């Protein structure tokens, strides 16, 4: 499914004196089947951008192609329901949207609302919960009884039950402990690799972005200042310096190893990969 932004601008409170331009002239083609990170300081426009992906926000100018859908400024856009089934958006702190009395009901609610039969909706809910690693023992519990990480998983299952082609997550790991955050990242990666979902992920965590994403969109003041392979972004010393981008731990580690005379694979992304290369070298 093609994702193509053409000259998108977005202005909040457009006709009011406090109108505020949150996005300017965004041109983007997001690759299908990949994991794309969206990074940038708070207020740079990340959340505004991703809300365009399922037409929660309609551009003030420009247009967005999303598969068969064309979302245009100043036009009545049709078929949004179908679009929202194809592009699932998991908000920041999605647990605030859990409101049914049991976990299973909560996840089944999405497909039911989209007109899928009750029976199939519950089947999808069970399968989605299993895919996010929530045990059947928990199905009848109240969502509020879960840990922070589990609540996020249930919220993601609620979107997965719609079987979207594209999954958009706005800071999914915010506020989770490191272990919960790591498990969530593993889940997101498996949704991409095993279930072929195109993933678009807003994140503040450059370590995670470096280790697990294919491409990165780097935003600043409502504009895209970099879009391309994640590894290339963090190799671009000039861009990093100019924009005070925080280097991932792995990149610092690679640089230190190089200074110490080790050969380090350009493409190594995780501490594990580097540790392996180092131990191979030492045992030689
Ligand atoms: N509902 C809103 N009304 C007015 N301005 C908003 C609203 N939401 C966000 N903004 C402004 O738009 C800009 C981009 O915000 P946002 O997309 O939330 O950035 P990010 O997700 O990168 O932190 C910021 O200047 C923010 O203050
Ligand atoms: Mg945001």
C-alpha cells in the first residue's frame, strides 16, 4: 500500500488569531513492508504527521495517497472507515482508551464496530491477543488490572484485530519500564517480520531506532530534515552535529572500538552483534 505525502501543510485553528502551522511542505514516500521511525524534538510535528495517515487530521493543503485512498485538503473525504481499517493508529498512552469491562470484550469491540460479525470479532480478538503475548487466563480480567506494558499490548491487539496493513504507533514505549519497553519493541519487530505489517513508529529512543528500524524520518519545526536509511542518518556527522542529535549507544560504542583498533562492521546495529564480532576477533 503506497504512502505518499505531497506538499502537506497542517495549520491548527486555521481561521483563528492563534493559528499555528504544525507541518510545512511535507514530501514523503514511506516504504511498504519496512519499519520507519519518526524522530524529532517535542513539538516538531510527529504526532500531527502520523494523524494524517488515517485521516484523523485532513491536510490544510496538499494531498496524501494511501493505497487506493486519496486524502485532499478542502474536500469531503469518503471511505474513511475502510482507510481506518487498513491503517491502524495506536495513540500515545492508548491505555486511556481501554474501557470495556473485560480484556477480550475490549479487543473485540473494534471489529464489531467496523461491522464484522460478533463471532468473527471474538475469534480475531483471541488471535490478536495471542499475537501480542497476552495469555487466555487474562481474557476475563478488567483491563485496569494489567501492568502498563500489558495494557499497551491489549491496546495494540485492539488495532491488530482489524487486521490493518499499516500499523502506526505514537511513542508506544513512553512511560514503560526498560523490560516492558524491550518486550514491546520485540513485539513490533515481530509484527513486521512475521505478519508483514508496515510499521511507522514515533520514538524518542534513538537506541531503539538505530537497532530496529529500516528508515528514519527526522523532523524539525514541522519540516522533514532527513528521510532515508536509519544507518545513514546516524553516520552523517555533519547533520548530527548541526541538529544536536543524540547518538545511539551502539554508535558511540562502535566509534570507541574503532579508536581502539578494532574493525567494526558498518552494518552492526545491536550490542549483541558487536559483542559477537569482538569475541570472534579475540578468539582468533
Ligand atoms: N490540538 C492542537 N492545537 C493547537 N496546536 C497544537 C495541537 N496539537 C499540537 N499542536 C502544536 O503543533 C506543533 C506540533 O505538535 P505535535 O505534532 O504534537 O508534535 P510532536 O508530536 O512532535 O511533539 C506543536 O507546536 C504543538 O504545540
Ligand atoms: Mg507527539
